[in-house]
C-alpha cells in the first residue's frame, strides 16, 4: 500500500506540474483512523497530502458532474469506481477527453464498523495494510489480523478489483475471489410474500430520506431529480410508509440496467438499509431474462432496458 | 438517590410503559434508535441512538391541521399531541440539545406543538460511562455523565442503575414507580459523582477525538463569510442530508399540504439546508445556488449565527455528523484553518 | 377514488392504463358490443403502454388502488412500432420487483388487448377484478392518510 500511495502522489504531482490537468481528485486523511475523504488539489505543492489506505472508499468519479474543467481533471479509480465512470460516460454525463484516469487495483477496503465490532477500535490510532494482513497501531504497540475479515461486504463480492478502464494503471493487478453476490437476493426470493414485506417494511421504516444513497450513486446522474421536483411533487415529504416505498422502488427502478453494483448505496446508508439488494434483484432478473449484462463493464452490449427482442419472455400474467 | 437492579429492568420497562408511552433506545438490525418500547424489544443502553431523540419532540413529519372544503365552507381541525410519554436513556449531550431547540421553539412566537410535547414528556437522562471516539461534548462545557436539564438522571453502575430525580416531574415519576426502586447506599451514591468526574476527565484524555477548542470561535468566524476556506471545503460534500437529519440541534422544517379531493391535511417535516431545494424560490431563483453556500450556511449557522442570537453554540458535540458524514466533513476539523 | 371508503362488502378499485390504439379501442368495442365488465375498473387512456411510468402505477397504489392493469397492443402490433416491446421488459422487471418487496403479483398486471378484442377486454377486466376481490384490499404501498 505504501508503494501505491507513493505512486499516487507522483502521478498527481506529475500531471499537475506538467500542466496536463488543472485539478486532481484523490483522497486525504483526517485525524481519526477511519477518516479518508475526497480531496481536490490544484497546487502541485499539495499533492504530498494525498494518500491511499484501507479506508479510501469514496468513489471520486461522481464529482465530475460538478466540476467544470477548462482543461482536464485527473482522477483515481478503483475497480468499482471504473465501472461507475463507464456508466457516467455511457449516460453522456462526462467527457472522456476531459479526464485523466489513474487506475488502482484494490482487493478490498476496510469497514470501520467491522473493526469496531471486534473491539479493536479502542484507542486505535492507525490501520495499515501489509499484504494480506491489517496492522492496527496503538499507543502501546500493534496487533495484526487477516485483512479480509474486515472488508466491506460489497468488497467481498467484488468481481472487478482491477479497473476496467484507465489511462495509466498504478500497481499490479490483484486476484479476485468474489463471493456469490446474489446470495441474499435468492434467500429473500425463497421467503414468503409476507416475510418479504415484513423484512422490507422493517428496513424502510428507518429511512430518514437523507438521499445519500441517491447522491452517491454513479448511475443517478440526472440534472434534475424526480425526487427534488416540487411541482408535480412525486415524492411527498411525510413519514408515510407508502412514500418511503415509492422512493426506494423508484430509486432502484431508475438505475435498473445501469447500476454497476458498486454497493455504495448500501455502504453509505446511515440507517443500514440493505439497498444494494434492491439493485441486485434487478440485475439478477435482467441476467436471467435478457442475458448476462454487467453495466459499466459490458460496453459492447446494448443496455438491457434500451433494447428488446421480439421473443422476450412475456409479462402477461 | 435511588437504585434499580438490572434484573428488574424488564419489569421496570413494563411498569413505565403502563404509565405512558415509553421511548427507549431500541436496537433493530444493528441500529439503535429511540422508539416506543414493546414487549420483546431489544433495549440497548450501551450505545447512543443513531437518530437523535429530537424526533420525539420534533418529529420528522407531523400533521397539525386537517381541512375539508365544500362548495362554500372551509372546515379546519387543529391537531395537537395528547399523549404523555417518558423518554428514557437520553445522553447528556442530547439533553443539552433540547436547551438549544427550546430557544428556537419556546421563545415568542411559541411553537405550540413543540411546547406541548415538552410538557407531556418526562426526560430521563442516562450518563455516559465512557466517551465515544467521536464525542466532544466537553468542548461545549457539557458533562458526559450529568445532564442538569433532565427530569431524572440515571447512571449505569454495572449491576444496577442509580436514579436521581432532578425536577418536579422527576419526583412524580419516581413516586409512581417507587415499588421497583431501592434506596442506594451512600457509597453507591458517591460512585455516581466519581463517574461524573472520571468521564469528564476521560473525554479530554481519550486521545481519540482531538479536543476541539471552541473558545472564541464565534468571534473568529465573524466576517469570514467570503474567505477561501469555503471554496476549498464544499467540493467533497455530497449534498445529502445525513449531517442535518442526524444532528440533535438542527431544526429547520418545511410545511406541506397533502390533499385528496376536497379534504387534506397540513404537516410540517424536517428539511435540510444541505438540499438545493431548501432555498429554491418559486421564481426559480436560488440564493444558495451551489453546495458552497449550503456548506457555509450549516457551519456558520451552528457556530456564528445561532450563538450571536441566542448566546450559545448550536452544537452539543454528540459526534453523529462526525461519525456518519460519508466524506468526513468533520466539524471539529474543518474550522481549524480559519483559526 | 373513494370506492373503498363506502360501507358494505369490499369492492376493489382497479386502475387500467389503456393504450389509445388497441386496448382503449378494445374497451370501446366491449362497450358498443354491450359486453359487461365490472364497474370497479377505471380506465385511463394513454398514448402507448410504454409511456406508462412506474410513477403512475405506484401513485395509483398509494392513493388507494387495489390493482393496476397496463394494457397495450399485442407485441408486434404497436402503433409506434416497438413501444410495447420496451414496455414488456420494463413491466416484467417491475412486476417481479414489487413481488420481491412483498406485493402480491396479481395486483399489477400487464395484458395485450387489440382493438378487435372487446370480449377479451371484458374478460380480462372481469377476471382481474375477481382475482383482486379475492385478495382483499391493498394495504401495502397505500397511503394511510
């Protein structure tokens, strides 16, 4: 990881100081062990503050929608981010020639909640990754544990740890050993209708409508979102179970066929609603009904909801 | 001082719930939130709730008016809260947040809904045994294990809870449930005081959260409306409402109508200054056109405008926004360069 | 839309979005042919089955519909050549999704009814009404206000 963070600094410095780009978007570190956050750097002198660590989970490519560069922006992409980038490209929301992409092979990132669950977080100062292990640093010393035990669940089922697109790859490709990503969807499908309704009602009842799941999503890139429009007000603001369901159905449905399964929606949800399962239900159905399709990766295939076949399965009951 | 042993807690909840609606920190799917206690609910007294208990006094959405229009007549019906409730397990930081909300809602013009709920509710605070990693209540001269604004103060001493009424309402509640309370021995009562002292010292010394020196912050921020910091800060903000909705002191709301045919209702609901729609006017003009103005508003409201008007910061150091902001716009950090 | 507020036995409310070119004309034919179908069905005419947004469907459920039907031209017969092919994909996914969330799949149906199928229109609406009547009122997704 040390090496990678050095290469990130070099790449950022090089592209900024040569005038190739006017801004670099990477990650910086806050004072707490899990605080890694997006950083926007225009001064080559500040590139030394960029980092790469097991918490650099923020997807940077969605910021391209806000930043309007005269020249180029340089961006670091993990495997999942690269899929999102491709989707933004396909949706016509970014211009490829305005971005310089540095690819980062990433075999998984650490979920702070999993560290806390083990009690390792008490007095924790820093976490570093050394090969397959995490090293936890404390005032009194250090402890080690297998890294994969602490990864986000979205990382454990990641199928594209190496960016599918970039201008320059920083680091060696990493192997990939994904868990079955549809396991939870299948489990729910096997449950009864009432069990499923209870399950989702319970989860949705916690929703506070903060819209973080929408805002972080690389497939949610509308200039004006249906949920923000006051007239007609499709999404009411009352704490009604019907309204909340409307929100979650619509959010997932709008990204069906475009969701790259990066899992950011579920990761970011402060209330722990398993949002990725909604998207995965669509992905699973699309794969079963219309053939395998990986949004963000299958660039040569037509998007499943923008096309049809005359012999598609019928919807008629 | 009274005490209650932990084996009696289940019975205790049942008894309290019989007196009034009992809000407790309940755990569901790994998330702790205040909700009405029901038999079989999983009470979690170890962690503070994710959504602050402000939503008990100031719900995310509440209907206060029903209307019906006929050919000539408009019929109106006002609704207001009627239910007495006990809010148990509120941490001292969140109790302090009610002082802040009181300033907004109880000064003229008084907000009837909030005022009524404040009257109907009995507030039982639970002192913190150890500060969390993102806690910084001491930065606002609050004590982690003591809440002067609560009706009853409770401390978790391991085997038992210590119970001390601090107000008339607290005395009334104590009298109602006296059968389950025992008299605490003098040395047990003294342990509450020592807990107060160790946690207050503990937070400062915890070393996890850098202590945030808020002294003079208000003065420093005056005249800093157009500094470059805001330009730097806002880029990473996603514009979601996590920080505002999880904040115990954020109190902005919107008013909306819901109607079907000739009848409908009017409700108020939380709103967030992080949303573009928040300041969007009917003309299409938006005085806070980008996230920069919105981020600035949030921080300056808490740390400059509110204290200028009411004499105290609109932050109690509960640490929810620090913990949950997806891009770590950490309030204790982002203001540092301005100093 | 206050069918269900009336006292008495449960009468389902069914909203049918019918494509102007086929299904709506099929409904007309049912009418001129003096075929009967339940008055529980409220028809909303739309240009094409593919222009029925998920918003319309969800909103219908929110505001009290016990069932929603989208009816369009038979695949291959779309007035706009291919609208219903797109609709077929979208609605199959939506139907399965609603079922995934715990809604009874019968509550949201899609049927292909041509302008000459007045009897089919009446039969589909009758059958749908009976199915939904048997299921009872829809509470899921429904506004409680």
